[in-house]
C-alpha cells in the first residue's frame, strides 16, 4: 500500500512521533475542503498494488506439477500463471476535515484454470481530534466481488478410475478423484470487510 | 517322496519343517518345507498355525515416520491423508517359529542394536506394511494354518515366501492355505504381492540354480501364480531409483507373461539391516493398499494393472528380462493417464 501524506501542518505533523494502534493498516489523512468542484484536488491515491492476497494464493499453486501415469507431465504453470495480476487501486476523497471516503477497484485476473473477478472497494475514514495531539481514527472498507474461483479438470484414469471431474492440482494425489473437488479454490477477497481503529499520540 | 520346502525369501541358510503335498499324476507327494532366517539361531520347528493375528488398522498418520528405506512417494500419500484405510493387508508368513533376527526398520534403538527380542520374518514384513500403510488393517497370518480368509473390503496378500521343490512335477496338489491363495489370485479377489525369490538372478518360475539354499529347486508357488490376474512378482533393487538389481534377486526372465506381472522395488539393506526380495514385496503391498484408498471401487485386478502399467522403466539399465515392467512407482500409479 502506498501512503500519501498531505503537506498541511495539521496532518503532516501526525506522521511524526506517534504511537499507533491499528487493527489493519496505518495511513495518514488529508485535510481538504470538501466540494464537488475540488473533487480531484481533494482526492489522493492511497493504494496501488499489483497482485492481491488471492493472487498470492494462486502464485503458490503455480509451482510444481506431476507426472502422468502413462508418460508426460503436468506443469501447474500452464494453468495457474497469468500475464496480468489483479491490480488494486484505491483512493481517498476528503469530504470534510474529519471525514473521507475510500473508493477503488481491482482489475481481477485470469489464468487457464482460475479467475479472480474484478472488484470494487468502498469505505470511509472518520477522524476525531482528542486533547494534546491525540487523534482517534476509524476506518471501514469493503470489497465487493473480487472472488477467486477455480475450474475443474477432466481426468482419465483408464481402467482403474475411468473419466472423472477432478481438481486439476490434486488429480495425482491419493485423494479419491471426486473428493478433490472439495478443495477447488472458491474464496472471497481477504480484505472483504476491514475495520480499522487507529490511535495517534503526538509527543 | 518328500521333495519340497517352504522358504522365506531372505538371504540365509535353511532348516526344514512343515508339511505339504504335491500330486504327481494320481500319486500324492509329501512336501518338506523350509524356513530361512539370517542372523538368527535355528530353533526347533515352530508349530504356529491358527487363523493369524488380528488386524489392527489402528495406526495414525500423525505418528507416521518416513524412514530412509521407504520411497519418498509414501510421504506424499500420507500428506494427503491416505495410508491404506479401508484395506486389509494379510501377511502370510512365519510368526511362530524359533527363527528370529534383528533389523533396522525403525529408529527403535532396541531393535536396531538387536539387544532386545529379535523378530520373526513375518513380524518384519508385516511391520514394513504397517509402516507404509499405517491406516490399513494388518493381519499377521502364520503360514502353517488352514485356508487364508479375506476380510471385508479391499484385500492385499503379501507372500514373502516360496514353496520349493525339485523341478519336474507336472501339477501340484496344494494344501488348503496355498490353495486358497491361488484361488484368490486366479479369480482376482485380492492383490497378491509375491516376493520373486533370492536365486541370484534366476528366472521367476524357473529352477533357481544360481545360489543359495534353493539351488536346483523350483518355487512351485511362483510357478502356479504365473498368469494369474491378481499377482505381482516383486524383485529387489539395491535402492529406490538405483536401477540396479540386488545381486540376490530373481529376475523376470524370458517369459513375457512373467515380465508383464513383474516389478522391482528398492531394498536398501544398509538401512533395513537385512536383505531379500521378502522386503521388496511388502512395499508393493503397501502401494496397492494406498492405491485402493484412492480408487475405492477398483478391483484388485485393476490395482495390479495400474501398478504394473505405471512402473518406472525410464532408467538406463532397464531390461524387461531383468526388471519386468520396471520399478514400482506410487506417484505415477496415483496420477491420471490424461487430464485437461
């Protein structure tokens, strides 16, 4: 995650000498006057990342492979590699001195046997100034869509097992072929719901 | 005429005991059976018998340890939660005689040092099966009993012994034990992992005239198992992946029928503390159990075909006459033929 810091004295000072208690990620706020005309000026990019946690899951699956029973080889990279990883971009737009909204999207990604759907990120950040340079910030974000799903394979085990629908990655394990389907990737984004509470104390 | 002996397929000298019968035309022939054991002090012929020790199947993959004598593929099977559950491996072997010897299958210092009670041949082969397929039901069946009974579910029989006699008999009238085994093999009721024998390169099913106590004799059990649906003959390599036959191991030979039901498996005697095709067969028996855990509706014949059809023959020294179909390869046997 990229953190963009505003140059105003008020917010820039928060970045110095603070103690943070974060439930998720730390960030700095931007103090902008909220108006429709100044939307772009009030907006900052706070996240630009190629590859999500779901991408990382698939990258691990990309390693390895197995030999086929009658010769030949399966390489997982043929099914789980991609030329474009899920690009996540998130901005924050300040609506007031103490309130901002997060918004962004993910492009998703696709490989031979899997797909991460495009996603939309929404949320808000509220700030409350306390005494003596202390600040409390609360953020909540959600990611809509962006689910990882995996396609099955059709495996031919010959006389011993026939033709069966299987999990491509687990077809050569001792798992019964039908049981491998239970382990197909089917997961929401890891950051589907994130609540963050940050306490800053400037000293 | 007493002409036969039962022989554990391990390198050693022998002492005879037991009973049996060959039928040459209409005339019944008594057999004399032999027992071989290395390192042990020969004792009185054991009575043994009975229907065999009860199975347990009470092993745990959490406690399973892949010892150095095991193929690495076994660990992969355990990692996926499969250790032969739903399968019974019956070891027809010697569990009661006076012949015991020490080995190093586990890291148990007592066994390794040979300072504690040494084990029977059957205890060692069954231990191999139990260690490879810890979730399988292991049945210890002393070989001097009556018919071998199969259990519910998928059955594997491990035969790390031979029935030796002078060659020349046209047919054999077997006792109830071997008769039941041969029936299971012929009908495809069980996977039969049969140690190929330690004739120092003798052809399986032919007279072993090259070395050892079986010199000049024929393993009639192997002879009658040739061509049966459920049987795999197992020879020994010096180690997994070595491609080098152990000097004592019998070979598949020129008979293409035998070649088509012959595998080899690594027997690293430096790890195990003993040698012999006796200890190659239990590995294949364990593989069969693991394979049946995956293909739960597969018949024994299909498991046999899969193990034979997926053997590794890619090593430079491979010859069908020596290695049959090649080295047993569990990971290949578990894999599909094709996938898309």
